[in-house]
């Protein structure tokens, strides 16, 4: 059984995470904490294998807890489940060893994917004494050669880091105009427009032209189709 601690200050979100977790085999909930201090108490008193962690918390934030876990070299894995989509926070989480990062709101299938992937790695580390290169490449890390074969090159003028920022913002907004997305991401309207056209071309966004007072305005709707996007970003 994999023991899970949910660290989330929103009771409704915590309940959703709890229900999602209950649908998966081999996972057990050891507690729910709405502050970092309460989470620390549970960690000190119970065996915790995995934490589902929010960033925005009252007092210390989730990244503070993640840093503390790493400083103490605790054998606890962490999956971020948060509304924090800022690049610096995602980068900090990765530096501190977060194994996945789910941005709210998300679908159960994405949650399941993260937990199933974690369970596979968990079993490898707890059932085997030695690993060969094939198992490491196939189950723990995507080999560099495999990644190069699978990953497509972005159109000229587009970068992966900026694309990730735009995608994270649009997933939260769901429906928006070029100006709205540019304001949210602090990226120029001209640049945003290039990324939106690319996302329309690979069927991630639906584009409609709305006629009203003044000039026509392009409106975009996130279609929830990320399969083609995965070919361009890790």
C-alpha cells in the first residue's frame, strides 16, 4: 500500500483529491492537512510515501514544505496539485524533486496518469535490488535517443518555455481573446498571436471570429486535446 498525504487548504479541492485517490488501487490516505505545520505533524507521526501538495497555503507555502523534505532527506515523493502556473514556481518544484505537476483544474484521467506512473516506479524501487539500462530507460527515464525521435521541432520563432507559459494560462482561462491572454501572461500581443495560430493548427484551440462593435475579434477556446501538443514539449 502506498501511503498518501493530501496537503490542501481548500476543503472542496481536498475532497475531490480524496475521491480521485479512492478510485485507484494500491493507494491509501493517511491524512489531509490544510497547513504546512499540520502536514509536518503527520509526516513526523506516520509513514508517508507520497504527498499531493498545493503551493498556495496559509503561512508557509507548499514549496517551503517541499524544500524542508529535501533538506531533511526524507524518503517522500511529491506531486504538486496547484493553481500555481508561474514558470519560477514550476521550476523550483522541479529543482526540489517534484515528480509531477498538475495545474488546477484538471481531469481525473490526468490525475490517474500521474498516480499510475508513480506506482510503477514505486514498485520497481521496492521489488528489485538492481536495475539494468533497459529498465531504467523504459520505466524510469525517457532515453535521450527516444526523446529525440518522438519530439517534434517547433515552428521557427517559437520556444518551448514560452509555449508552456501560454498553454498553462490558456488551460486555466478555457476561453479568451488574444489581448486577454497577452495581459495574463505578460507576453506581447504579437508573440501571443503566433503561438495561438500554432495551437489552432495542431487542433489544441478552436478559433472563431466574432463581429461586434468596432473591429472583428478572434476568440479562442481550449479543446482539451493535448495529444498533438505532447509531440512538441516534454
